[in-house]
């Protein structure tokens, strides 16, 4: 089993920045990638970004490309999502997820473990 705990959410004004953290514990050796997803009220959970665990490869949704940066600290078993130039439409609950399968999935069905989520609210 892998446990994931997100932190760093909060309320920020449009144009501001936040950094989310996803701390992994348990059988972290089984992780192949970590992804960030978000879910706004009344909407489906959407892919934001992902990073492979063993090689430096990152993936971004078009909606966040150029504004969000995903990174990892393997020594701390932590993945970060730096979010800059935030917009009101970025308001959502943000979840991190761990994928055990080779390759990096961009759909939530490809992930095996999920955190509890952290709320990000961007005011206009």
C-alpha cells in the first residue's frame, strides 16, 4: 500500500502562487509516477500534471502548461506542484495520485492510490 498526503492548499488572489506538496509513504518503491488532478464543484476530476518517479519526465495538461511546474524530491518521497499566475478557474480540490504501472497515465483510471485532496480557491 501507498499512502499520499497533500498539503499547501488555501485561498489566493488571482495572479498569485501556491505550492502544493504530496508526501508519499508505505511501499513507495512500487511507484512509477505521481500525478496531480483537480476537481471543481459539479465537474469531473481532470488531469493537471504528472512526473515519473525514476526518470525526469513531466507531463502537463494544456490548461496549466506554462503556469504549473511539477517536481519531486525522491529523498523526501515528496512531489510538488508549483502553481503560478493562478486564475479563478483553477479553483478546485487538488488530488495527488500514485501509479504503479510503467509509463505515466493522464487519466485517473491509470492511478492506484489517491490522497484526500487539498482545496485551492482563487479569488478574482
